[in-house]
C-alpha cells in the first residue's frame, strides 16, 4: 500500500468554501495532478457514487467507481467501489481555525495483484506521497487566491 498525506491552512477561507472547492471537479483538477475529472453517477443521502478519471503514476489513464460520503462542511470520505486497485481510501478533514480553514487530506492506495502491486509500491510510494502533499498545498494556494467551487457542482 502507498500513502500520501498533507495539511494546509487556507487563510480567509470558510469550511464551506473549502468543502465546495474539493467537490467541484472544475476546481479540484487544478490542484490534483492525478485526477482528470469526476462524474457524478448517482446521488446518495449523504454523498454520491462517481466515476473518477485519472492518471495512474501521472501517466496512464484509467477510471474507477467510487463512493463519496460526507458531512458538510467538515468531512469527505471516498472509497473504491469498482476498479483495478484492490483498495482506495481517501478523506478530507476540514476545520475552521483562527483566520481560516485547516484542510487535511489523506490518500491510501492498495494496488494488490501480487508482484505487480509490490513493484508499484516500491516505485510509486515516494511519488504518491509527494503528489498528495503538493495537491493539498495547491488547494490552499488556489483558495487563498480566490478560487471557489460551486455547490451542486459534480456533473
């Protein structure tokens, strides 16, 4: 399994604004270099089912079906429903702090598949961790620069 984690504080930003940014594909893909687009497939009472189109190792295109569950505006949890990786779990913790909003994001990817998974973990772990840290830093930078997400935004 590979894991990446990052935390940032976006000054002058509310938790609702951070929450909307993360769930708006037009904004989120500006920060996450692994993601191409997110398409909502179905609404859930506390989230959605979505297709995530991305780039494996930043190069190879692919898609997974994920289940998003959230508690506005403090928590977003994403798990894989269908796709090549054996496991995918990502989450956001969003909290108001003095002068802004703290955003903590963690991603865990378990490719599985025997020796292929082991090779992936050996070669991708550093890249993956760096990618998630950069993603979180960029979310904070974009939010502080005035970028905002749209509510009811996932198409």
